[in-house]
């Protein structure tokens, strides 16, 4: 019984890392958004499983929020924005996809080494969840750094937040305050992003952030 | 009872004002209301000094955050006075519309609320939420002019700020995990008072890794090099009152968060001492920013880099630790906040008078606007660390206490200070003298807040009242 409980938790957390990797090699925005939806759904399953095994019903709320808001609503809205702007084909990366993937693998290894080294005392469940969560966070970060497109940077940011929620859910008994606040802040963050995307389009007819860089011109 | 009422007033007044200002269309009335709300918040926070509520589950007032909260509400108040005159000018020149102004005032009060919440929180999760809220409101305000540059700055700030805040949350979760076996699950494991009291029993390796994430996360918010990339853009492209609040207050909130976590680390015997890390980042920021002052061509970017320099000095001081260096750090932080916000007030007036932010476009200030030039020169002397201003006192204390501990570090510190000093005086000279550039119209704005700040900084340099000294000393002892 104990064994299968752990195995399912690890399977789900590990899948989240895998989906993070899949996000990295998407070359179209629409498919990237689809993969992000899967990312959020896997997160919802993982948090839901944690809620079940920890007997913490408030975590179900977090899981539902992840599913409804990030798994369905946001991808749909972003999809519409992307289609309306006519930018669904383009993803410009800094450096090649191959190098990015290699870097991601290195980051996963790094997070395993770091977390396992510092948490010999913690329970196995928390430890491995934390290692996976750190990997997801770092890959999200990598995605933000290597993408030029504003929409894919936002997706990178949201998968980073998914990693954070995975870590928070894995921390046994962490008060509800934090989960709600995380979800809430994503909501706010999304409003901000929405406004920004709107403004960027209004000004430049493009959401490629390198257009923004041009305007710095000779300013120091 | 009365004390906890004051505590809630400090936070709820800005929040209520934000709601009211969002609904109020008349901009003259709303800028007055903004000043009034800021004044009342300042009054409530001063009253908190005398009547302190006992630490609750969510909120806490002690010597450490009292320094920050009084400073924050005071500068929030003086900035609102400056903002009222500044914003009227922006409206006249058509850079902002009345609708945006409404948004601006509501955001200003929301930012005050977020900062007060972050400072008063007795819960690491709540503090994180407040810092996130403060970040989001400032992002909105930096982008308010909707020019290419301000959008770029806001976007960059948003992305880097969110990454920082994400790393800080991960650190927060790790602190909870480290505390949970010792103090049990749930709220206690996130409460500052419980955490600090039980720090010795926490899992040290986990605490170490947590601090690294917290330092990176909150360090990004504080603008420590090499995590400072958002700072110059955000300062130079937003409305000037926001630059003043960003530099004078929001950076302090991040430093406050780091200090609390440093206290936690100090309470655990097996965890590493965070001092050397803070010294390294501080020194890096100081040296980098001091030399980056020379090639600056934009007046607001110049002082943004100067903020990085001073945040570096503050982090350095707290990293050195000990009674004298901590005292110097606290004093420096207070003096820097007051002086830097005064500088941004003057810069706001100068930019409005000359119609440009380029240093090459601002010459002959002494002959075209003598009073403004006088105030500006005094401010720059103060920030460059000339006696008899307060920044000289704190820098002097820091250099001497560092010299006693490690002469090499003191040498590097001195190098940074002198380099920054030279750059600022060079730029000041270029702006004050020479042929007066055209486009000079008389600024209508008030210079009163500038002189109030300067008077306090001068006073601190000449004579610190004994109660303030005693207060700062007790905080310095607390910080270890």
C-alpha cells in the first residue's frame, strides 16, 4: 500500500518534469499552449493525489484551481489572442533547441543532486517531490530566458509557478494561506500580462519582445 | 486594544483610500485625498511606536520593523505632496489623462498598503504575498506613460521581478519544510516569532539552501548586482514620484525580508553564516554601480545606478555585522531613503523645467533656476557622502568598523565610495554650470518636501537624538 502511494506520487511529479521538457521543443505557439494545458492538468492530478494521501482537503481546491484556471481557461484565452494576432507559427529561440534541451537535462540533474544532498532527514515523499519541483522551476526559468516571444515567456513563467505549487503541495500541512495566495497572485499576474499584451500589440503590432529592445537606441 | 486598532489602521487606511481613489473622478480632490490618507497612515504608524500591540498570529511590531514602517509611511507622505504638484504638470502637458491619474492614485495607495503589510506581517507566507502585490502595483505604474521605453521597462521589471519572487517563494517553502519537524505543521511553522525562537532546532542543510534562494529572490527585488538589470529602466521610465518610492522604500522592504531571514540563520548554530554572501553581493553592487555611474547620459538612470550602489553598501554593512556595522547599515538605509527620494523630487522638477532627461540637455541650472540648483546640489552632496550630512556619518562608521575587521575589505569599500563620489560630482558640475539650455520655464511645484528631507539628513549628520540612538542600538544588537 505504502509503496504504491509513493509510486503514484512520483509518477505524477515525474510526468510534470517530462511535460516541462516537452514544452521546450515546441516550435509553434498553439502547440506550446496545448502542452502547457497538459502541464497544468498533470499538476492538478499531482496536487489532487497529495490532497488524498495527506488527508488535506484544502489541497483539492488548489488542484481544482490549477485544472480549471490554468488547464482550461488560460490556454483558451491565450490561444485566441495568439490566433487573432496571427503569430501562431512563430517561436523564436535564443540558441538552438538542442542546446536548450541539454541544458534542461543538466538542470534536472542539478536539482536532484542539490535536494537529495540537503534533505537526508526529510520524508522520502517530500524529498523527491521537492527535487522534481525544483527541476520544473528551473526549466520554467530556462524557457523564459531562451524565448523571445512574450507569449512563450508568459508560458514559461506559468510553468515555473506550477513547480512552486507542486513544492507547496508536497510540504505537508503547509497552511492554506499560501496556496490560495499563489493561485491568487497568478490571477493578478495574468491580468497584468493581459494588459501588457494588449498594449504591446497596440504599440508595435507584434509581441516579439526584441522589438522592444530596439527602442532603447542610444540611451544609456 | 487601542494598539491593535492602530496596527490595522496602518494597513487598512491605504487600502480604503485606494478603493475610494479608484472611484473618484475629480483629480484635484483625489490628489488631496492621497496626501491626506498618506498623512493619516504616517500618524498611525508613529502612534504605533508608543503603543505596541503584542505579536499576533499574522502581525508583529518590534524594534526592527518599527524603523522601517515609520520611514516608509513618512516618505510615502512626503512623496504624495510632491506627487500632487508633479502630476498636475503631467496633466497639463498631456502626458497623462484624468482616467490614468485615477488609476495612478489608486495604485499609489495600494502600493503603500502592500509595503506596510509586508513590513508588519508575522508570517513568511503573508510577507511574500505582500511583496508580490507591491511588485505588481509598481509594474503597472512604471508602464503608465505607455511609451515604447516605459513598456519595455515595465515588461523587463515584470519578468525579472516575477522570477525573483518565484525563487523567494521556493525559499519560503524550504524554510517551512525545515521548521515543520521542530515546531509542527500548520501556521506556527510560518510565523516569524515562532521561527526565530526555535531556529536552533531546524534542519540546517535545508535552511542553508533556503537562504540561497531567498537571497537570490529578495536580492533581485533589492536590486543587488548581478540581479539588478530591471532597476535602471524601471526607475527612469516611470513617473518620478514612483522612482522616489521605488528607490526609497521598495528596495528597503526587500532588505528587511533578507534581514529577518538572516536573523533566522543566526539563530541556528549549524547553518552557515550568511554574512560573507551578503558582503560579496554588496561589494559587487557597490563597485559595479560606482563605475557604471560615469558613462550615464540620462539623469534618472544616473540616480538609479546610485541606488544600486547604496543598496550594495547597506547589504555590505549588514553582512559585516556586529553592533557598529549594523548601526551604520540601519542609519545608512534611513539616510539613503530620505536623500534619494529628495533627489528624485528635485530631478522631477528639473526634468519638467528643462523638458528632457538627458544630462547633456540640462546645463546652466545654476543661472536659470537658482533655487532648484541649490536644492539639487545639496542633495547630491548629501548622497555623495560629504560631511556634515548623515550619509557621511554612516559611511564613516562603516569604513572604520570594517577596517577593524578586515582592512582589505575596507580598501575595496573605500574604492567604491570614492569612485561613486567622483562620478556624481562630475555630473553635478556638468548640469549646474555652463550656458543655460533653452526650454526653461519656471517650475510651479513645491520644494518643501525636499527641504524637509534634507533638514532631517543634515540633522542626523550633526546630532542624533539619544532616543533614536538607543532605538537603533537595540535593533543593531538584535541583528547580531
